[in-house]
């Protein structure tokens, strides 16, 4: 049973029978973003050397036949890139949104806390020691690296009464040390190894295939379920640690769990496509501009925007860049940063007009 | 449901591509692969280390990673021109460096993809197009022109390689006899200049030629303790202080490919920026024991590069006499 109502701030809400409620604006924004993601994905299926696109894909789905080249382009190259790109973008954006709530800082993301760097350093060390290491070992190294950084950060931050600011400051310190070590590795490794690592660090969806998607899908579902479970806690953390405690949030237990959740999402994304710098900051801000939200709605909207941004960045890399080398990390910046600047500028103008 | 079936078919095709294959072998990383008995459309993932050795044996390449769609090379030096001479047909590219384009690669219709152990992470995706053979290129696993010899054996070109090598060994014998002193027991040190000093690794025609003439590599403590297994052309960087104290019987200096002037003047100028005044205190410089070589001609692991090195040594020894 769903009933319409009005929240205390005057915004329209939909109330579920179990007491949960969601703002109508957030719901519409979510539907709009999902539709936009589908349109973007449909456009992206047509980008590439082989002359095939959405119409051919639909023809195949309805029993029509495709040539070998069309089947390869659509089902082996393009569709896996689109699906994996969306899921990875979702994971990084969700990780950023969770960390921003815990740290109560809009700049927090897996990169700022050093989680991405922890995963990267472990993967780099593994690839130096064993260049032909299996992917499962690479994924394990990424999660281990991220968890080591998270553990170190929790230990450094101390008890449950520590503020979000101390997490951010210690995160920046850890990130700086790890980034320096990463730069040292790149600089002093033999040329070919450095080039191989640099290619991976720049980010790429080249590895996207159905087995990687099959491995990432449970995590994507976990992210979806986790964002529903952790959403309530994040809205309490948005008010500060002490207020969250006052509202009954078990900070000593829920903060490490949310941190662990964010690390696993970030490490999985790093393993799949390399580090996607700044996406954890970009996506929640753009989502917040499109439809201000808290809790579960904020996490879900952030995930949708993150997924869309990566699909758009991949489309730019594959289609528009032509023969130019345009790594995913760079195209993501080219797509996301202008949107980020526009969103922040419009927000500033809105505030000016309201005063 | 149909969509799921299509995806499953794609996954199965991806896992086991069907080719006219009739030879099962194990590559340098221990993977078992099936390749055509006589591959006709070969694509390489590293042109200087894997492509040029094949072209030196008379094979044509269908594609090469790092080339543009029109066959132009994306870095400053085109090794096919510098090592094998101009006028050779150039292989086509399949995407810019860092972003191999699988659709373009498939359009080249390769029946064998040659890659190095450093491409191990790309194997799953490349294998959706053609069988992938991983050849070791790391300096601690291959030496001189071993890579070319291994590839010749892989592709049934042993006779051609042996003929090339026999001609080269004749020149080695002639040059050794013509050198002013006995090279046996004398040391050499190849140094590549980027924005720092790097000791060159063991896998190149240059090293093969020097060692076939009887020279032995000068062991450098700093480089040998830090040498890593991932590189082929370079070992580790060398500090200016350590470099200044070295005294090999022949110091081989090579300027970066990225510099337009890779001759003696350009190389001297480059080294002067890193170690100012080096030519006023280093013994090899004071005693005229420095050989300036263009790396673009001698760095590939080929008989052709070894022959270029013999030319350079012959010219240098003629000047020294």
C-alpha cells in the first residue's frame, strides 16, 4: 500500500505501508536517470569500427541473425564494456557517497582516503613480482590493499568519538604516502613494466568480458542491497558522529562496517578497470544537484550518476576520440568535470538569488 | 531468454575460438595454445622486440600495436626503417597505445598474435580474436638475439635464422681479427640516456655483437643489485656519482629515441646536462674509449641490429687506429 503525503519540509513524499517514505522528486529523478542511462547505453552500442548498433542488437534479441563481425562487436566488445562500465561507475560513486557521510566531508572519496592507492600499490607489487598472476589473485591483492589502509585508518582515528575531520586528515596523510610510493615504483621500474602499469593506472574497460561481469555482478547486487541497508545510517552520519550516536546509531559497529563496504566496492572497481580518480566526488555532487536527497535515495542516485558517467566516458573513448589515445580516466574527467563545474555554479547562483 | 543464449554463445566463442589450427605448443609462460602450422597473418604487440625480428627473417606483419590505422608509427623512431632500411611495407595498427581496439584487431584477420609476458593481463581479451603466444622479453630470461631465434623456431624459420647468423658470424670473425687489440677480457658498458642514466639490458643485437667479439659486461654493483625482472631493453637507473667513477674498456653511449640528434654531438650534450664536465674526468672519455651509437639501429634483438653494431665498432676502431 503506497500513500501520498507531505513531509515536514513541505516536499511531496510517497509513504509505504512499512513506514518507509521517499520523496517524489527523488523517485522522479531516479526514473529520469535510469531512462537517460538506457538511452546513453543504446547510443553507445553503435560506436565502433563495425557497422552495428541497437537495431542489430534488438534484431538479434528477436530471433534475427547477425554476421560474425556484428556478433563479435556487439556481444563480445561493446555490451560487456557498457555493462561493466555502469557497474564499476555505480560502485565507485556509491563508495564515495558512503565515505562522504562517514567523514561528513563532501570531498571524501576512495582516492582521498588512500583506499584506491592501497589497492593499486598491492596490485603493482604483485604484477612486479608475478607479471602473469591470475586475476583472482589480483582481485585479492586489491581488496587486501584497501583493507590494510582502512584498518590503518581506523586504528589511527581511534575510538568512536573521533570526528569525521580526523578521518579525512589522516586519510589524506596515508594517501600522500602511498601515492609517493606508487610514483617511486613507476619511476624506477624497468621501462616496459612502467608502461604496462601506467596503462592500467590510466584506466581502461579493455578487460570487460562476460566472465568479469559475472564476477562483478554479485558485488553490484551487494552494493544495491547494502545501499538500502546502510542508507538509514548514512543519513544519521550526515548530522555528525555525536548526533548519530544521540539518534541511537551504534557508531563503534556501523562505521567500520560502512568503511569495509566502501573499501570492497572501491577495490573491486580498481581491479576491474583501474583507479577512476574523482568519480567518488563527482557523482554524489551531480546527483545532489539534480535532486537533493539523503540516506538511501542519495546513495541510489549517486550510483546511477556514477554508472552513467563511466558509460559516457567509455563512449567518448571508443567513438569520438578516433585514433587519439584517450584513457578512461581522462575521458571521465572530460565528461564529469564540466558537469561538476556547471552544477556547482548553478548551485551558487541559486543561493545568491535566494538571499 | 534469447538474449541470454546469445550472451552464452558469445562467451563460449570467446573461450574457444575456432581456427584452422594444427599445432599444440606451450608458450614461454607455460600456457598451452594451438596455433596454425604456418601462420600467415601475424600481429605483434611489441614491434621493436617481436615485430622487427620477424621482418628481419623475411616475414610480413598483418598488424602491429602502436601503429596508426594508416601504418604510421606513433613514437619518434620507426624501427622498421632504422633497423631494416626504408621502403618496407608497414603493418597496420589497431588502436592507440594503451587502448587496443579489439574490433580493429579482428578486422586485420590475424591467425596468430605474438605478445610478451608483460601482456599476460590482455591475453583473455586478445584470445577472442586469435591464438596468443607469449614470448619472454625480460632481460633476465633472454639474451642478445635469443628472441629472434626463439621466434624463428616457433614459426619454422630456423634455416633462415641460421643462414643470417652464419653470415653475421663471418663478419664477427673478420672484425675481431681487424681490431687493434684482443677484445677477450676487455669490458664494455652500454648506457642509455633519457633524463637520467640507464644501464642497457642484455636483450639486444648490440649486446650480442659486443659479446661475440669477446667483450664482457662490466658489472655495476648499483645496477646489479636493483635489476628487476620486468624489463628487456633497460636495467635500472644509475646515479651520476656511480656513473662518473666507472671505467669500462669501452663505454657505449646511446641517446634517447626521443631526441632528434642521436649522434655524438647530441649525446655528448645530453650527458653534459646530467653529469656536467663528465668528459674532463671520466677515464674512458680522456682515453678515447667511448663508442657513440644510435640506439634506433642497434637496440632490437635481431641479427640486423647486431650487424649495425659491428658497423659502428668497425667505424670506431678505424678512427681509433
